[in-house]
């Protein structure tokens, strides 16, 4: 089972996701850190990701291989993360057969109707990890 965590900029969200995944899922689950830049990838690797790769080609290639993809909702929006997320990355993520667990952060002008805005980032990450756990039946 391969879980891809995609993040950019400083990788803080991705780091938190990786830490929670490592502490909550069975040890045989592989986590790959996919960063739009080397700082994001490095921070996710420090949090315990099994592997890491950086840049457009790495994300496009690995999105097709993943069973789950986790990231902010902006990972399916071209030019989000201040332009770090390329149209090719957004397309690869959106078209991937992986289950996509998206954190509804309103940083790229995407507002998801019906999502309670009062949820904190840690609560959203907990829910994302819970969703994966339900799929793999832990």
C-alpha cells in the first residue's frame, strides 16, 4: 500500500500528515513524500516518510502509482501554492486512480460548500488518516 503525501512551500502541512500517518497506520504502509520543492520534501522525510521525491516529474510519475494521495485541496488546482503546483501536477493528481483525501484549506480560492470552517488543521489531518484506516480496515 502506497500513500503519497503532496505538499509545497515549507512542507509544514505535509510534515504533520506524515507524522500522523506514521503514528496511526500499520508499519507496512509505505509513505512517499512528494514535494514541489526540496524543502517540502525534506521536511516530510524528517517526519518519517519512507521515500521522497521532488518536482513536477516526480509527482506526476508517483501520482499514477499511489493507492492514496493526501494533500491540501490545492493539489488539484493548477498554479496553486503560489504557482508551485504546475498544471501538469494538478492534472496528474486529478486523473490518478488513487483515492484522494483532500484537506479543505481555503488558501487557493477554492471554497467547498458544506464543509464546516471551524475544523482545525490537526482535526482535518486526523480525519484524513481515519479515512485511510477505514479503507485498509485497521
